[in-house]
C-alpha cells in the first residue's frame, strides 16, 4: 500500500510538471510585468525557505511518529514514512505552483533561473528513489531511529 501511495504522489507531481512545461511552451511572446517578476521573486524566496523547513520537519516527524506512536511496528513505520513523504510533497507542490505562475506569466521564458522553483520536486523524486519503500529499507531506517 505504501508503494502505491508513493507512486501516486510522484505521478501527480509529474503530471503537474507536464502542465508547467506546457504552460511554458504556450507563453511564447508573453512579456512579464515588473509586478509579476517581483511576485515570483518573493514567492521563490518563500519556496526555498519552505522546502528546507519541510525537509527538516519531515525528518523530525519521522522520528516522532516512530518513537511515540503505538501499535504494530510495521504500521508505525508505514505511517511515519508517509508523513515524511507528505511533508516533502507539500514543498514540491508549492514550488510547482510558483513555477506554474512563472510559466503562465512568461517569467520562466524571460528569466530561466526561476526554474529553481522545481528543485523541491527534484528533491522529492530523489528522496523517493533513494528511499523507495521496500520492507528491507523501511526496516533498516526504522532500526536507526528506534532504541
């Protein structure tokens, strides 16, 4: 079940990435206003801070759920993993929302550096690849956290 949920999370974000690419392609000739650029600049700063906070929170919550939750160990590990993944997905969604706004308004065409808003998505996918929820990996990670 955890693999299915993780796959669905990644699939949903990947579909959104496709929408961003499509919006970027359709924004040819759109020149962003100074107001749009300032907004994307501010939101980009917030995305970067939020991504760092979400990653830190995901690790803290992972440990809290593992140590404090009651019930069967397997269920605790799965719940903790999904909480960990959801925090990171939230950061990715926020970054992708800003990327979509930037693509729609032509900011990404004029200033490609704002593709950095897709970094939380890349980090989410990297995390998922490195921590794919197999029974062995989850057990090993749980062993590092539990006394």
